[in-house]
C-alpha cells in the first residue's frame, strides 16, 4: 500500500515538473511566476473550502446515541 502511495506521489511530482517545463516554453518568466503563485493560492483555497465543507457536514449530522 505504501509503495502504491509513493508511486502516485512520484507520478504527481513528475506531472507537475512536466507541466512547468512546458509552460516555461510558452510563458514569460513573469507569467510562470504568476502561475506558480496562483497554483499555491488555489491549492490553499481548495483546502480551506474542503475543511469548511467537512465542518458543515459534521454540524449538520443528527446526534446519534450509542446503542
């Protein structure tokens, strides 16, 4: 299971690197920098939204009594 996770993480890293290499061929250095900042902020925003959705989900669950 850990090997699978490691392989998936490596695949994600390789895809990110490939994307940046291709982007740098068509974008200026300034545009690549802006893209990098955008990606970082976007990831943070997605994580924040997921956290808020989870919290709302927990708050909206009916209280269950142990049997």
